C-alpha cells in the first residue's frame, strides 16, 4: 500500500479529520497533502485529485478512493490487523450502523455548529433540531460505551470513533451538553496523540473560511 491522503484545512475540515485521525491513531503509514479551501473560486485545485471536487481523497497507487467513510472502510480492508473494525460480527455491524448514521444524518448539528478548533469555547444557543441531534449522539455513545466498557465506542479505536471525532470537537466548542457521557468520551478522544497532533496544526493555520465563522 502507498497511501496519500488529500485533506482540506485542519481547522475546519471535519470530513478530512475522520480518515486522518484513524490512520494516525492506528499507525497506518500515509503521506498528507493539504489543499486549502477556496470557496470564492469553487476550489478549482481539487479537480487535480478529487472526482467529486471535495475532500478527503485517498490515493493508493493508481486507485482513487473518495468520501470519508469509503476511505475508512478501504483502510480497514487493507490493514485488517489494525482493528479499524471490531472483530465480533455483531459489534462490527453496530459500528458500521452508527458510522453510517453519522455519515448521512445530524444535518442540523453540522449546519448550525461547524467544526472550528480555533474558535473560543462559548455556549451557543441552538434550535430544538440541534438539541435532538445532540441527544441522539449521546444516546449512541452511551449505548456503545456501556457495551464495550470504553475507552472508545467499541473498546479500541475504530472507524466509529473516527466518524464521531468532529462531533466531539463541535460539542465542546459550543458547549452543547454537560452530560457525563460526553465528558468521559471527550477525555478519551482528545487525549490521543492523533487528536493532539491534528489540533496543534489546526490552531496554527491562518486561513479563514467565513461561512464557518458563525
């Protein structure tokens, strides 16, 4: 395998964060290529590597894989010994289910509370739809942590943790809950070397994306 991962700005790109933190956390070798967002011009530089004109994109030799969840699944297939998916078939099915739910849902939360690691922590008033999304996320985390015993959703770090990593950041930034389940999971996620490495680079960035500076 010869992984090259194309990502957007670390401060804002929640979808890029997902495969990046998984590869880093699992010590899967890859080369990083950061291409900043350029909304004014429609991100023309993305055309050179992304069929969808979005990030992230994984290149493995002649193969191109795009979309965060597809990249995570591909990495799990290429490196089965790394445990990106649980060994138990029932747990594996649940991990895929909660990952797919994150991928396709929680639009109110994502729209109202963009990932922005540089933003000072401050409580944000949110709609009932956002509160419902947060409630559902907490329910998923509670169920998974109770079954697995933690520290991650399925014991060890899996694609499910990668998919929910940006939500951990969002909930903390906008102080959307004081639930102890969040405090427990937040501590586990933000204490990883992979999270700390991404966050350190995000805080150094000087680019500003106006639509994410709510």
